[in-house]
C-alpha cells in the first residue's frame, strides 16, 4: 500500500466495535489511523498486502490492526492502536509487557460477550466528522498482482 498509516479492521455489525471506532477517531486528531469493516473487500486486500501468508478467514471477528509490522489481533491489536492516539492513551501500550496469553484471555472473554452485552450496530448510524474520509473502500487498496 502506498499509504503507510495503520488500518483498523473492525466488526461492522457490533455496536461496541462501531463505538470504539468513533471513540478512536475523536482521539486521533492527526488522522494516523484508517478504518475498514472486517467483512469488506478492502479488509481482505489490506491483510493480503500486509501479511500475504495470513489466512483471512481465520482472523477474529472483533478488532484487527494492520500496520507496517504486520497483522495484529486480540489484545495486541488494541494496545498497538493506542500508540496512535493523543495523550494519555499511548501509555496503555505499556500493557504489551504483560504476557500475551494473560492479555488475550481477558480480551477473549470480552470479545465473546460483546454482542450480548452491547448489541448489534444500527445500520443507519451517521458516522462522526472525519470518519468517512478515513474509511477504506476496495478501490483504495491495490489488489493482488
């Protein structure tokens, strides 16, 4: 990809995931992050370009972060995402020092229950200012050569 900014891939059907994207946009005034629903062709292309050997269909269905270091899932995706937000949120990345199995265990409990706890997203929801320009379409991501 020609644009080096990280891409947050998210479950577009999950109300919590959509709220997280809106929350993230408000705390990313430099527009360092771009976004795409996991169920989109853009997400599939981002993963293919970032980590060509990765099986897209095996990715979790909550939050995934694709950046210059690869494709990150579960707690690692969330904590790496915080590095791009304004203070004090980058301090959350210190939690990457916690062993991944512990972090991911807590993350998995939340991820498994997020739809039950927060429900499904409203399809007619109006995106916050600045989000529409940062959402990727398949045309924004080069296809496999």
